[in-house]
C-alpha cells in the first residue's frame, strides 16, 4: 500500500504504519486522516497479500517527534480545522478494531498525537519520549482526545495534563498508565511483544475487544454482558477443539 502521508508495510499478520510528514513534525492533516482510515479499513478486512489477516497494527513516528498534533498551517490556510469526526473514527477503530494496536513512541507526542497513543491497546515508549496537551494555550481543548485518554488514565490526571499544557516525561506517563512499557530499547521491547502477540487469533482478538468496548468495570451493570460473553466463547467449536487438544496432547493451539 502506498500513501502520501504514511509509510506502510504489511506481512505475517503485522501492519506497521509510520507517520511520514517529518518536515512538519508529522502533524495531522486531512490527507493523513484519510490515509490512516484507508489503512485501518484494509487491516480490518480479510484481504491481505499473503493471505494472513492482520492481527497487530504498530504505529510509529520519528526519533524526535512521534506526532506533533494538528497541522496549524492547514488551519491558517483554510480558516477551519475541518470535521473532527473522521479522526475520532480513526481513534475509535484503533481502540475497538479486530487487531491489537501498539504505539511505539520514541520522541514527542503532542495534542492529537496523544490521541493516537491513548487509543492504542499497548504503548511502548523510549525514555526520551514525552506527551503533552498544549491546546488550552490557544484557547482550544482536546475534546476528542479526552474520551480515549480518560479510558487509559484516571480522569483527574487527564484534567491536570490538559490544564497544565506542558509535556509529561515518559517516566511520568508510565507512572500514570498512559505508557505500558518504558524501555531503553523500544524496538527490542516491540519485538518481544510481537513474539507473544503473534499467537493470538483474529477471532479471539475481535471478540475480546468488542466485549472490552462495552465493559464499564461495574460488576452489577456488566453482569449480563459478561455472562453472555463467557457462554459464547465456551460454546465456540474452535475454542473447545483447542482446549481438547491441549488436554489430550499438551499442545497449545499454534503448536504443530
């Protein structure tokens, strides 16, 4: 796949998406949103060149800048930031799509860049990474980022981060839960994660993420959906066959 604002490689069930607007700090414009939506739609389909559906999507930026947020030059030229819904839908697909999403952050993530991070299932960061919400400095606020950020970190931390407008270090982001893994070598950490995640099947990921999207954490409110989900997985013939094989042959589902 070839795109104007992204570098995309796909193979063996893994799609790696690299922001490719280095001259403007990988700032988000309408074309990038369109390109990202097209990539994720392709990843969500079963149509791949090697016949293996995508189960992991990795999002990357540059060494110094992951994504600087919205493209202010485009706003100046057009007099408008455009419709926010397509970008929100991209983040929602990252959060709820039938694949595991990983943000690999080595440099600065700001504003909308934090949106990509917050919407990801797993965040791996180098120790030089930073995360900031600068919107209030310009009379804006991160309305579309906050639903995903609050899902990851407690509401007050997101509130404080928004009000202060200053970058948060990778270590502090790790402490709040925005970052899952803080690594000296983020590429090595990614390889370790991919070695494990490659064993997850597309149906299992899709079913789990669909359930998690509705899970509130309230045991009483979540009980009907939890029971239904449990009954569904334990009535799946493929799941039962895998369990039976493990009991009789002591082999995990991916083992020959």
